C-alpha cells in the first residue's frame, strides 16, 4: 500500500510499494539531489520522491498525486538541462527504481527487448550483447540516459539517419496516463494515438513504464573513422551524399563535429584524433587560409573479427569524399566499446569537475536549406571561439520520423542536429552560465530573424505562445487535445513549463 507522508525538512519521505523509508534509513534520499539536473541551472525541490518498482506502484503514485492535487514528474537519470524532470513542491518518481530485469520476447517482427523504462541504454546494451548477441539498432551518443527519458524526447546519434531515432525503434509501450490508468499500446493497437503521443511527448501524456525494443544481431567490431574538412560546403555535400546512399555503400553510423581551428583544449583540433599517441593531429595539413572552424565527419562500419577485406572496402567507401588528405584517423574497436565511447570522456569530466559545472546546452534541428548560412553567420561568427565543449553538426532524415509522434522536426527531408554542449566553468577559466545562455539566445534569435526552417531539440520555452509556435498551429492543437485526453488535470512533467496543473 502506498502511504503519503508529510515532508520532513531537508529529507524526502520516501514512499515505496509497501513501506516508508524514514530519515534514518540509509536509502532515505536528499531532496536537493532530485531538485536539480545535469544543466545545474534550475532548482525545483519536490515535496517527496517515490521509488516505484512495479507498474502498479506507478499507477498508485499517479492516483495519489491526482487525489492530492500534486504535480508529478517521472525522472529517469535527470540529464535534462532546464529542470524538465523536476516537480517543485510535487512528487518525483525516481524511475531508476524501475530498471530491471530486462526480458526477451519473440514478436512477429523478430526478437524484442522488454525493458523497464528506468533502465539506462548502457544496461540495455550490456544485457543484449552479453546475454543474447543482439542489440537495438538506434542509440544516443551517451548511454547513461534512461529509456523512458530518451523516448520522451527523441534519442538521436549517428545511426538515426539510417534506422531512425530511438522513438522510431519501439514496437510497443506500457504507459500510465495522468488518470492513473495503465495501457499497452503500439502503432496498430486501439491505443495507437497514446503510443505516438508519448513518443517525443516530453512526459506530458503518460509515464512510460515498459518499452518493447526490436533487436538485431550485434557485430563483433566497428571500424571507426574521422576525416577533416576546412570547407563547410564540401562537408555538407559529402555528409548528405553519405546519408542518401543505398546498400552496400551505406555506413552504419554518420556523425560530425565542428572544431575551432586552434589547439583550444575544450574544442580545438587536438580532440579529433581517435588515438593521438599513434597519430596526433598535424596542423601543417590544414590548408592555408582556412577559416576559424574545421569540420569532422565521424563514420563507422560494422565488421567481424578477422575480416581482412574490410580495410579495402572502407577505402572504397571513402574514395569519393573531399576531406583534407592527411587528416584521416581510424581505429578498429569492439562494438560495445564503440557505443560506450563517451564513458572515458565522462570519467575525465567527473575528475576535472566539469561534469558538475552548469551545462547551458542548446540543441537545434536546422534544415539542410539553411545550414550553409547557419555556418557562415553562427559557427564562423557567433561561435568562432567555440563553446567550451563539443559542437555537433550532422544530418538526419525526416522520413525516418513518424509524423504521428509528438516530436517536432523541420520541414525539409534532410536536417542537421546542431548541438552546443557547453560546460560553464567560473571566470577566469571561461564565460559564466549566464553569458553562455545569452549567446544561445543570440543563436536562436539569428535562426528566427533569418527565417530558418528549424526546431529546438530537447526544447525549452517559458510560455504557451512559444510552445504553440514550436509545434505549429496544427501540431499545437493536437498536443493540447492529447493533453486533455490523457492528462486532463495537467499533473504530469510540470518542469517542461507547457501546462499548469489544474489549468
Ligand atoms: P530526465 O532528464 O530524467 O527526464 C527528461 C524528461 O522526460 C522529463 O520531462 C521527464 O519527466 C520525462 N521522463 C523521464 N522518464 C520518463 C518516463 N519513463 N515516462 C515519461 N516521461 C519521462 N540526447 C540524444 O538524443 N542523443 C544524445 O546523444 C544525447 N546525449 C546526451 C549526453 C548527455 C551527457 C546528456 C546530459 C544528455 C544527452 N542527451 C542526448 C539528451 C537526453 O536524451 C535527454 O536529456 C533525456 O531526457 C535524458 O534522459 P533522462 O533519463 O536523464 O531524462
């Protein structure tokens, strides 16, 4: 039975399925930890944190919130930037309590992982590869994110151009709506609208408790390649030809970065080599007269362990590309190591303190038709000195995104993810979080004033006029209709600042 207990100063009354873990209990949690997120810029202290271990406990928690007029946010790993997984004065569901075990099911479409929504993608990867020799086709770059969290947004990485984002790689979902009812849904079930509503739904329509994720055979190894460009038009032309190829000339993974054309430690060309001890970056190869920014395409191909024709095949696949010769880097790594490639970066960031610094990140989808102008006016002017962290720029294909999902993307078939992954370390080391946020606003203002076809990814707006502009007239009407249908009291995910509880 779930019992609601009054808050105690500084500590959360932890409510679990059958017991209250009091202040003395070692599992009692610090409310402040659940009142902040990876962005580190918003504080929203909840009244209580609930750790549900079953779908029934999620259902009971939602009913409890409704009965007490409390807002409620599911929180996966809290990797949001602007407090989206918070519920100031309300209830937070710590979905990490709902993380196992993962099951295997045989569906008509093939093998499926049955994943509790609080599991991380790293947990899914290890389970799928180590126990079954299989893996989902679509990933994020960093895998310490919850399945429910990325499915509520999109989930993109270098596989998305080919397999679609993670939201397009789900066969079925179990969802608890804002009324406290639980549903099994899929694209062909009676509840298909709920299925599509929660995919990219920013936590507004229901809490995802389980996801059925299609699996495919996992490769042994990955050939991992980086090539460098000084000419953005050539970069774009090559990137778009790579994502438009057909088998057998298709890479498994296509991503890309923008680097400042200097030895800047946070965003300079020294970060491009995959193994700098074997082949460091030699700046004498950068053509004279290059601009302030260099571009790096990152590619990957799957292969077996002793595949000796592989290097020849890779060379053929790279032949038509116009990158700067001499600035190519490659490595041959186990598949799991490739997917977990950011673990080392995370360890270093934790060690040097930047993991816990504020992260004023900005993610934008920019249509191909505007990306050259974006480079000229934004990368090469506003961002010419970098952002104190990685800048991603790589193409995705709209046809891989189902329009029935809630997520908003630009109108053009090819659009780019531009991600400015900033870490704000206090001056004099770098600009403050406020200065970085001001630069983000300048970037978005430029996109707007130039009339670009763009959408914010992981959007953050403060009022309904901005949300309605984000979704467009038709999309906003559908979003509001779905909210009225699935969460009429508007209690879910208040940190997104889209609807007010009880409104
Ligand atoms: P949270 O921050 O906990 O929650 C995000 C939102 O989803 C909140 O509104 C919350 O209420 C809601 N929510 C959480 N769980 C559920 C659920 N089970 N049901 C319904 N709603 C729920 N994104 C990419 O696409 N590709 C990347 O490569 C990528 N890399 C990242 C790397 C880092 C270091 C970070 C910090 C973020 C990255 N992201 C990336 C962004 C990431 O996908 C989102 O921030 C995502 O929401 C994080 O998942 P989470 O579990 O931390 O979600």
